[in-house]
């Protein structure tokens, strides 16, 4: 963070956090300390192992950074990043249909579900039935045996009429009250119809929409793959240029050297360097590069305008 070019601390933190790889490092290091703390107590030992396992996947994802060196793999990673944002939009649409179908189907299949106590087990059961079951059904795990319901009648005590005495010929009387009863098996056909419409929307409409969005993202990145690769390559070189030479924990030697050099410049240095004296040739090369790049860009714009005008005239002549 201290090596960032911003002049303020807030700016340095903002520049450092703008890199997704720095965010990976922050999350992985923080999660490692959390896992270490959880494994110090017997009650949270299991959660510590889970945190370590999740942190392992984050460390392996961090290895994707080295793929930016390759011309073919670098742009593919950019496509992958941009697809993640589109997947988030897709999930925002999908969750509406998952909740709608999941809650509606479970209300018909589980008529007597009642949780008197609010516990982790009850939350897990509801999440499995309402969210995970519709989610796996999208991938072909239809679970049709669970859509028939339980063949058991459920009578509602609040809907009972007063007991009516009915006697048979043998003077056997029945004093049972007349209650409203229902069977979840009677609603299985409704759940099947819901499943049909849910799969049409989820597997056909939404997935094809996602494929079309992915195709658009791929074409946009592939068209500018060279520019994107050069930009990511520059960021990678700049990142490793700021990294210390030694590996931890020996990198403390370099940090002490940098700190001592900074203190010497602030206190003991008599003559300050003028950066322009050392970079006149580089600055002149940069100015020439900017002029050539601008001329190339303007030439491309003029060429595209001339081509568009030529195509318009050609279409008019064909008519």
C-alpha cells in the first residue's frame, strides 16, 4: 500500500484495493487468521477446518494471475471476470422463479409443516426444500418421487363443525365432529404443472438468455484481445516491480532498507534530484509515441467513416 503513487493515505488504499488480486490477498490472509483463531477452541474447531478448506480454494484461484503472461490465456481470464458480473444479474432473475416455484410447491406437498422452535436444523430443511430442490431440478435431477406428496390426510381442528350424532340400524352411534381434511397427494398434479412451467422458464428462456449474454461478452473481448492483454501484462509487470526481492519473512530486510533510505532523504540529503534531468529522452520518446498513436487512431476513424459512406452509396446504387 505504501508503494502506491497516490499522495494521500486514502488514495493509496483506494488504488491498492482497486486490484482484484489484492482483494484476493486480503480475503485469504484475513480468512487464514480467522481459521487459526477458530481452531484454538474446541467448540469452533470444526468451523476452523471449514475456513481453512475455503481458504485453500482462494489460494488456488490466486494462481490464475500468472496466466496473464500468456497471450491466449490472458484475454480468456478477462472474459471470465466479466461473465461473473453477468452471472450475478442472471441469478437475480433466477432467484425470483426459484422462490416462487419452491415456496408454492412446498406449500402443497408439506401441509403440516410447523416449526415451533427456530433452529439451525429447521432453517437447513427449509433452505433445502425451497431453494436447493428447485436448483437441482434445473440440472435434470427432477426428484419426481418427492412430487407425489405423502398419502396422509390432514384435518384442521379449527374448521370442525359441532359433533353430529349419527346412529346406524344396530344403534351404533358416531359422535365424531365434521372437520375439513385434505391430502397432499391430491395436489401432486398441480406441482407437476408448476414444474413444467418452471423448467421452461429456467432451462430454456433464462439459460438461453445467459448464453446470448456470454456470447456478446466473448465477442467484445476477443475483438480487442491484443489491447486487453497488453494492459493486463503492464499491470502484472508493475505489480511484481513493486514487490520485494526476498520472500517472507526475509522481506523485512528490504522494508528496513527502504525505510532507512526514506529517512536519509528527508534528513541528510543536501541536493535533490530533478526527475526531468534523468528522463528527458524518455519523455521525448513518450511524446512521439503519443503523437503516432493519435495519428493512427484518427486514421482508423477516417477509414471507418469512408467505408460507411462507400457502403451507403453502394446500397443506394443497387436500389
